[in-house]
């Protein structure tokens, strides 16, 4: 019985993932065909190269998105993992199909500014959904992951290098204005991906070193309704035993937490960091006290 329930749960989870990959691919196609491409604004990565090659040859964009991603997917299948590559292949093939179907529809707007802003947002939402569900649309990410193992650069830095080169080439193949709009669209899409991945109500992890942590921890739990973990450590300079408080809050609770700390120990050492995701425990990112 448990095994059957587990299989059912796994099937539903897989179906949901592929639904999100489909919606993501469709949104990316809308962002490209209805906003960016008709206004000579390009994307980064393999999609950006595909837009340029399609412009030069006159062949459908979807054809090049599939063909140019294929070698990277073959490399990724051997070195990264089957699940990621299959999800990426599924997304790439759908994007190729959707761009081909939407290409005759034409542009929603002829304004470069509106196309850049709305195209970037829609593109970012689509890519964010795909990444969040284990896929990708960009073969350069696979290359970046492999190069990251050999070079002292992060995956993000390598991808950024590729994309700046590709987006900058829009000045040569289209116009300097197109290159500038392409960089703006890329930045908007990048920030939108962050929002989709992390949510608007992003979480913060807080580490507090206070003189008297007990009352402070009780106040945080009572006033914010957040759990507090006591971590025991030792000062590297003084060798003094210390009790460190750790908790996770949402961004709307930061100011209230600072007020509590100021009230109990104005001299407390506090670090606040962004948290990409929270799983397990009793933390609810949507609760606001």
C-alpha cells in the first residue's frame, strides 16, 4: 500500500514538473516571438546565438534552438546527469515548437522600451519556472558547469562572460541600440528569475551573538513566533565560550527583529543573510506576525 502511494505521489510530482516545464517554455516563446525578436532585441546563451543565426539565414528560430543545444545536451548526459538533461531536452523541444507556432502571430508592441521590459519579465518568469523544476534552456550553462570544475570562476561568472559576448554581438548584427536594449532585457530577465526562484517574500537567516542570549531568544519567539536555535561556540580571539542564536525570518520581519535586539542588547553582533529556500521544520515563509 505504501509503495503504491509512493508511486502515485512520484507520478503526480513528475506530472507537475513537466506541466511547469511546458508553461515555462511557452512563456519564453511568448517573450521571444511577441516582444523581443520583432523589436531586434535578443536573449543570451544558445537562444541568443540561435536568434542571430536565424536572422542571417532566414530559417526558423526553433530549428537552431534544437540543433545548437543538442551537442551540449550530449555532453551533459555523460557528465552531469540524466534527469537534468532530459528535463532540458523536453524544455528545448517545446520551446522550438512554440516559437515556430507563435512566429506568424507577430509583435504585441512596436515600442522597443515596452518590448524590452515586458519581454524581459515574461522571459524571466518562463526561465525561472524551468530552472525551478530541474531544467534549462541554455547549453552554455552545461559548459559553464564543466568549466567550473577546471577553472577558478563560478558557473554564474562563466555564463555572464558568454552572455555579454553574445548580447554585445547584437551591435554588429543589428544595431548598437539593439545591443543596449538586449542588455537591459537580460538584466530584467535575470532579476525576474531570482524572484521566481526565491519568491517575493524571501527569507533571511540571522545569527546573533549577545551578552545575555536567553531573554533575547524568548523575546524573538514570543514576538515574532519564530523558532530560535542555540549554537555553542568559542571566540577565536578571547577563547571565551559563547552562546549563538540562529533563526530564519522573512524580509518583512527584519525591522521588528532589529528593534527587539536593540531593546535587549544594543551591542550584540548580528549578521543577516539571504536564504534561497527553506524546507522542513515549522517555518512558514508566508506568515507575517
